[in-house]
C-alpha cells in the first residue's frame, strides 16, 4: 500500500533521503543550510576530514554523464570519511540489459549505505528509495527534468551567504527554464524560504506560462525580468535545444537573453550573478559578467561541497 | 528529585583559581561548547588573559552519531589562534563519561599538534567510561545515571546549575 507520507521523511519528520526540494518544510531546508555553514570551515582546516561517515560506503550511480556534480559529491563523501565507489553505469550493466532495480539489488549486496543517483528519467531516485533496504539512503543528483535538489540547496546557501535574508528579495532565473531541473528546484526552495518575487525570464519556447501557477512572474522581456533584481540565476543553454527548433541561433539568444554588463546594470547595484555551470561564454553570459565582481559562480562550487556534506551527514544520521 | 545544591558562582570562583594555577606562558583557553565556552569566555576576562579564548564542539567527532545523528547546526568550533605547539587548556562545565572530551581532543588535532592538552572542569560527576581525568575540578559529586546536570547562564552572565531527571 502506498503511504501518503513524504518518502524523504521518516515518521519523526526527519530527512532520510533527499529526492526533491518540493514538499520539504522550511525547517529542514534551514537545517541543511546551517549545517553546511559548519562544514564550510572544515574545508579550511589542516585536516579536511571529519569521521561522520567512517565505515560507510557511498555509491555514486551516474546513469547520465556529469563531471562536476559527481566530483563534488565524491569530495563531500570523502571529507566525511566515507568510502566512495564511482560507477559509470552508462557504460556498464545497463548497457548489458540489467534493470535499474537489479543493479540496485546487486549493489546493496555489496553493502552500500548510500546511493547518489543521477538519471535521465524523472523519478528514478524515488524508485530506488522505495526499493532499497531501510538503512540505505538515497540522494538525487539530478533526475530528468524533474529535480536537482543539491544544486537548489547550494544556490540557496549562496543567496543566504551574500544576502543574509530571503524575505525581501527579487530573484530572476534566466534562460532555458522548461528543460531545467535546476530551475524547478530553485523555484521550490525560494518559495519555501519566503522569497516574495521570483521571476522566470526567457523566450516563450523555453519559459512556459504555466509557471505562473507556481507563483512565479513570467517575463519574456529580459530588461523587465532583471530590472531591480537582487539575484540573477543564469541557466545553461543546452546546445541540443537549438537543433530542436526551439531557438533560432545561439547568437540570437545571446542578443535577447545573454547577460551582458549593460543588462546587468538594470539589476540592483549589489546584485549577484549565479550559474550552475558549465557556463557557455557568449551564449547565455558575457565573459565580463562571468568573471566580473558581481559573479559568485566559483563560490557556488565551493559552497556545493559543504552543502553536499551537510545533506549526506544529516540523512545518514536519521533512521527510517 | 535531587536535594543536591550546587552554587555555580562559588564553584566558578574556585575554578578561576584552579585555572590560574594551571596557566603557562604558551597556554590558551578553549571552552567546550556550550557551557564550557561560557566559562572560558568569563575566565579569559576575569584572569585578564591576552587575546581571545577558543571554542570547540564535539559534534563532528561524536561516537553516538550513528544513533543520534547530527543535532542542529553542527559546528561551533572557533579557534582564533594556531593550535600547533600551544598548551591547550580545555574548560568544561560538567565532566561525566569522558566521551565529549575524547571527541573534542580529536577535533582539536584536526587543527594541528598542540604541545599539551589539559582539562579543567567546574563539576566532576564521576561515571567515567574512558580513561580521562581533569587536572582540576571545582567539586566532585555523585549523581544517579538518570539525572542530567547542565550549566545555565542568565542575561546578566551569572551561572546556575540545572538538574533534570530524564524519563527512563
């Protein structure tokens, strides 16, 4: 029988898996951000390691390619003293026809304690969480177009670091929102944390009008979208969208929605510019902005390790 | 209910005298979060020591992480000096099983190799589960296992002890 309880939380409301930001209470998000703050200082110690996951095995299951996210999860797990096993699933068992659940059953027999999962199918991490043993924890590292919760959380950490408080902010998310699991996770997190104005900015083909139902202001005009913003989150324009006839050309997109110093001047003078990476210079962002004083793109990467350490240590400490 | 009465302010005066006798030129005070940190803060001031005291938390090295998980925001450790080569004087409010002290010593060594580590506490309540002894304790008491003794600090910065009986 299906339980109505959020599958990410145990009966006490504690986080046991991180599958999506949607449906998580503000207290849980705040706990993760606070804990991440304490792990940030661990990365500056003489010994950059704490023993919280000592003796635990973390399996990185990347059914879809990713270098950066996988690496930061690996560093985070290692700084918590876990043993990390990276599986390049795209090239191994599934290629031989093994089903997802058979793969999980096999890895569980190898005494896995945590799965970090990236999959092109939305919902794959949920399926794994429902079928693994009670002591095993699952972290979604990006599933299809659905969610990328640790990216959303590290974005929130970055915003809180520079802006201190969420409740008076205007946040503009710019670019390919329809295909972006990052945008979806950011919107849920910003809403839960009390950001009063969230704008989704981009062409009609990439910014669907039904976002309004999530309380988001939809702007198809870039100037309107970023005017007065405190935070600008640029999204990567995936090259494959161009071939799908959703956009005329990369040059055309940059002209209308690329973030240049001139367009950035419309935002608040102390606005920060974020990007989940990898960036396409001259497609969605001008080099002068990406490398400029308002860019916090590289701090995001550093914060990402601390946020992933926080998520892994919190879920590992809670029992189903 | 316990009839034990502990005058935290009187004990603090004894602790200050004890800590003064333990100080060496290269000593720094490090208070164990949270009660010990309050004590170290006040000792630093009352003993007119130069610089800032340190604060150390056991959260990242606890041995009961598997059963208790992370409690709240984990890390309060702030050591505003080099640990390498220093005489570390750890300050805590209540010494009981010794597990917190063990965790804190591990935490300390993540920052460098101190010349020595010494422990001074307000109350030693016995019940040790590890071979850890304080160099100074203002008082030794015996409490039943189910009782929890914690230091409290009021708005004026005065100390008092809180004794709670935990549900079995």
